[in-house]
């Protein structure tokens, strides 16, 4: 019988909760931890369910077909699979066959990597996007500062229809967020790497399109995946394309934004306020100046928390589909990173 292994760097308590949820949804299968699988049976493992695993742990299982991530974001694992360190580790593993040792094969991955797509996650993200958009629209940061200074002063209000909101990214999370924002009649725009047609939303693509969109943006929301092409995509050059006093929400990955450049833009008034839920180093170091910056709202990566119950059900359904019909959902393109 084929095995399913659970690989993570979570705490023992978190691992136990995940495995409990997963096994409650599975039929005729049990998710096991690595130490529950005898070495002689490691070749029987064809599915790995992972949460920020040590990538080299995957090499213990030479016949892996499918790696299912419990998160929507997989850029960390993708970068590890493409790294020289991982390639060297592969070369040192005698259990790998010659095809697996081919560098081109490794960059494509000898197994398929599937990220979690959970409608509950998309709904949670959409709610967060709306909540913090309203937070900025209604001048909540300024009112909080005024309260601390005991100031009674009304600030200018802007109706939703007059507010230009731009989204970077139109994946499942981005589309869900845009659909919810549409219900409040915001003026919406979206930028993606390639052309799309979105009903009721102005769409832009490419470098020229990015500049054109940013130049007419009041609140910029980033939901792009982190890839080599999006690393520090929001920097002093691109942030300068925004109208002076624009606001930023980053809910995807910290490294899409160049933090030093963002701080400079906040200090100069180019950016009025930034809501940051993700950072290049997490948890955010206590010595970081981001914590105390008066124009930054810091959130502890909570914009779209994973729901264990719904996620476990989706993963179990994916496994059932694979076991009964040998079908996998769309996998991650390792080269693109998503």
C-alpha cells in the first residue's frame, strides 16, 4: 500500500492538529510522520503533505509523485528546489535514478508541487482586503493619532466611487478580493503579468501598463506571488509612479516591497500610509524601525489564515481523486514560481 508522509517544521502540537484533521477526512489512508515509516518502506511514499518542510527531507522518498502544500504561497519551497544546495543534495543521494540527477529535471521537479486552493482562504483574504481598504479610506490611522494627541478634528471623506483602488495580481485571492470590492462601487484596476479580461475592472499588463495604472491609484493592494521577477518590484522607481499621498496594502510577500525604499517614500510623503502584513523576515525583528514608524500599520501575517478543517477536506478530496482516477490538480510551474 502507498504511504502519505507529513513533512513540516511546525511545533509538535501544530503537526498533531493537522494530522488529526487530515486523517479524519481520509478514507482507507493514514497520514504518517517520517519516523512512523520504516526505512524499507520509504520507497512506498508517493504523496507528501508539507508545511514549510526542510526540502532535503523530500529526498528520503525516491518515488514521490505529488507534494501537496498546505499553504497558498509556495515560493520558499520553489526556490529551495531550484537551489544549488538542493541539487547537490540530490547528487549525493544514491537512491535517485539518473533521470532525477539531471539538473533540468530537478528544476522542473521530479514530482508535482500543488499549492492549496481553498475558497475559504479566498474569502478570508477578500474580507481582509476590504477591511483594511476601509481603514485607509476612512482615515483610521490619522484618527488614532489624533486620539493620542487629544485632537478633535474631522478629516476629508472620500466616497467609494471616487476612490481609485489598484490590485497587483489576479489569482484566486486577487479575483476574490476584487469581486468583493466591486460590491462597494470602487473604481477598480488590476495589473497582471499577461493580458486578462475582467468584467468591470480596468486591466493593465507589462511594464508600461504597470506605470499607467500606478499613476492613477489612490490605494495600491499587492497580492502578487514572490518570484524572481516580482522581488522588490515595488521600489523607489515604481513607488514614485504613484500620486503623492497614495496608500499601500501588502498582503502577499514582504520581499515584493523594497522596505528601505518604502520607508524613504513614507518619510518624504510620497506614500501617506502602508498596511503591512508580510515581511522579508518573520516574525518582524524587534529592532526593526518598521514597528515604530508612525505611517505604518504592522500586522502579524493574519490577512488570510489557513482553515485546518476546510483545507484538510480539500486535500483529502485531492488525494481521493488521485487514488481513484490518477488525476492531479494544476501544479506549480517551478520556473515561474507559481
